[in-house]
C-alpha cells in the first residue's frame, strides 16, 4: 500500500503541474498489474485505494504503466527511501533534484546496467 500512496502523491503533483501524459514505472508488480487491470484488488481497502488511484489517472490525457525491477528503477527507489526516512512528508522539488539523487539520474541517462542479485 505504501507504493500506491506514493503513486497517488505523485499523480496529484503531476495534475497540479498540468501534466497531460504520464508514464508510471513501478517495482511492485502487483501494483502495476492492478493499475493495468490485469489483477483485481483484494479486500475493501485495497479496492477503495485503487479506485481513487484510477480516478486520478483519469485526469491525464494519456497514461502508461509498466513493471520495472528495482535495479532498473534506482532513481525511484532512492526517492522512496528518502521519503520513508523523512520526517517531513511534503517534500517537493520543482527545479533541481536532491543532490543525493544525481548519481542515479546519471546512471539512468547513460543506461548503465545494474546486475540483479539473486540469492
């Protein structure tokens, strides 16, 4: 549910900034499958949360969602860790990303491959 809450925050911010098209990449396969309709939410709470998320998605002209392994989505993973550790849940950056995120953005830009560790 934490992934969905973070997604909702991001969608609300994107709508506030008048974003018209949005691409969602998530490392939670279950969440992505619920967003794309490949999986039904379990339980009343999950159903309610997904219903609200789909309402937010209706505010965009175009949306896509796909699953990415955490290793391929390191920027998002780093931001999620920052948010989880932050005392202030209202962090927003409009012009410059946090300094600690820059190496991950560079890796994304250069399409650097990070091997997946499987034990």
